[in-house]
C-alpha cells in the first residue's frame, strides 16, 4: 500500500459526511488493513494542503510478549509442570526438564512450590494438587487483558507489575491522530504541479492546473557545475596582484609562433642549441609562417649579422628559412617581443607600459616528477625611460612580497636576450628553504633597438612558472598529480581557494 492509496482511503472515508471523523488513526488503520506509518505519512501530506485537520493523540496499551502469548495459548509454566507430574505420578528434576523444557521447568517448579501444589519426595517431585483444582491466575489475567482490548485500566497496578516482571506484557505507546475534514477538503486529491512545463503550455492545462507554493525553506540542490583547476586559482591570484601593480595583460591566446618572434627578435642566434628540435617542438603543417614585418625583419637580420647599437652582432649568415619556421612557443617572451614592437610603432609613438601574461608554453623536455612538455609561464615587463637594475629588483621584490615571499637573492645568469640577467632565489616560508623561483633581466639593446624603441628606453622583465608556486601552495610533489590525464578529479573539486599572504600590507 502506497501513501497515495492511504490518501485515497482517508479522503474516501471522510467523504461519508462533513461530520465524519477518524477518531483514532491507529485502530482505524488496523481495521482498514493499512500500515499505520504510511497512513501517518499520508495525513501529513494531506495536512500540508489543508485537505484535513488533525489532533494529535497518544495512546498507551499493553501488548503480549511471545511468552505472554504462549501462556495464553498453552497455560502458565506452573500449570504445565503440575500437569506433567500428575501424568507421571512423580518425576526427577532432569526428567521433568526433559518433559516440559528447562525454562518452563525452572519457573513452573518455583511457582508450584510456592503455591504448595507439589512437594519433594527424596530426589523426586510429586503433585499435591490436580491441575483442574487450581486456578491459572496468570493465564486468567492475560485472558482478561485480551478481552478488554489491552486497555491500560484492564489490569490493577499490582497485576501489571507482576505480568511485566514475568515478561508477559509490555507497555506500548502509539502516536496517532484524530482526523477530520480540512478547509480545502475534496474527496479526491488534486495533484499540484511543481513546474510549468512545455506540455502544460501546449495543451492549455496550465490554465486550470493548481501549483505548489514555493518552498523558500527547502535546502538548495548542490550545484554540479565546473570546478576551477588549482593552476587557474593561482593564476587568478597572480593576475589580481599584477593588475594591482598596474600591469596590463598581453594577448597570449596563440600557441603557434614563428621562430622569428620566439627567437630571432630576442637576439637569440640561429645556431643556439635551444633552437634544436631536441628542445623545441617545430610545426610540420604549416611549417612556415606567412609573414613577418619586413622592415623590422631586415633590422633584426642586420643586428644578428653585423650588429649595431654598439654591438658587433653574431657575424653569421642569417637564414630567412630558419626565421620563418613555425613552432610551439617555448616562452611567452615571444609575445613580449611582439608587444614591445607594437609599443614602439604605435600611433603617437612609444609610451611607458607595464605588461604581464600567464599562459602555456611548450618545451621538448624529458618528462619526470617536476617536468612536463608544457607548463605555464608568468611573465612581466616594464618599459620606461632610463630604468635601472634597481627598478627590476624593486619590481620583483614588490611582486614576490605580494605572494608572501620577502627574502630574495639574485644570482648572475645568462639569457641571450637580457643583460644583465639574474636568477631569482626566494626563501620559501612554507618549505623553509631557498629555492629558485624565477629568471629575470634587462632586455638587450640588440633586441630593443631594431624594434624602434627610443634609445633611452629600458625594458626590465622577469618570468617564472605557474606550476612551481601552485605545487608548493597545494602540497603536490609530482607534477603529474597537478597537470595531465592522471590528475584526480576529486583533487580539483576539493582544492581550497588560493590566497597568498600579502607581506606588503603587514609591513
Ligand atoms: N623567457 C625566460 C624563460 O623562459 C624568462 C624570462 C623572461 C627571463 C623575461 C628574463 C626576462 O625562462
């Protein structure tokens, strides 16, 4: 029987007359062959829509235990023992136990002795009375209770206590209801619609349909939407920090670049080992880029071949074919050089600028626990008049302070496109050790001059990976747990939001 069946039964019962009531749902359910719990569920549902009104009832009554039922059916233990002894004349205790069972023998013997119905004769027990001469009080009490519909007042307090002690009865309390018609009573339940559907609109059923009221207290459903990958969370933080520092984001939505922008414009010689297929992924189709700004190309070629701006260049034959090769960019500095070229050649001429980007780069690396063939680079640059190395150090210090790293050390390094170049080491408060956290430098005049930037414009720049700080932040030691097809979805779903301790605000 379903809740709906019970609903129907209740409404039908109440349809007899406006005054009809269900006095008590408990006996009513029993006599209607319905499960009381289901009836109560149906009443709650009907009550919510005001089909019925209810009064709460609480009824206590006695119920037989298994033992109580058995006594009612077969007689008490003492009567069973007395019967057995009268049948046999006399019995030893083990024989009696074998005949009536251990439990019955134990309780029955005790009670028979107390009532002086039996006595001991050496090792044996002999009856003193006949079972039809004595009264089976317990059975009579139980019979009386059953006749009185198990009502509480059918037993005296003392009898109730005795029967409970003998584990014949239990007191049961049932919560039930008195049910009568409610203000919205109808003999049949009209199902209220929870949603306005297309079908209702098509058929016109919406005009007569009854709708459920909004339940503003119901808990919202868990939104099964997307989850941000930890790298994206850290990227969002870095982006916020760099924007706060006045940096503008560069358009890095292009993974394929020409060697010209990725290397040549950065004054990286064409014979540089990084330009080998062992380090760089070259594109097969299309293998060559379509165009480069020709005038600028010529100036870059000249810079490589014979130099300028006080430099003697690399003194080799610059090959166009090499410059035109397409590749997956090995660093976002390929975008920085295009942005600087634009900055130098924009209408109105050069204006100071601060740029940043956070995006993917590709390198043909041997993969291990900390290296993949692709990663994300965070890159920043400032182009302005007469900048010095001090400006670079200051800018880098401000940036790292904002992600909670206050102690920095700089180590001379080499990049083809920067001079001086510095590796950045930071004392990591989480790891409690010095680690390399980035690379930086001032772009060489050999790179800036062919672009057409004014002579006293200097460009300071730095770069770091996004993976490194993310792995430290989220305590991930193998990069394969962070990026790629082996990443556990749950890890992404449960990753907390990323917040960096800004050391500039507390200073
Ligand atoms: N392009 C460098 C790298 O790939 C990072 C860098 C950017 C270094 C700007 C100096 C200046 O590591």
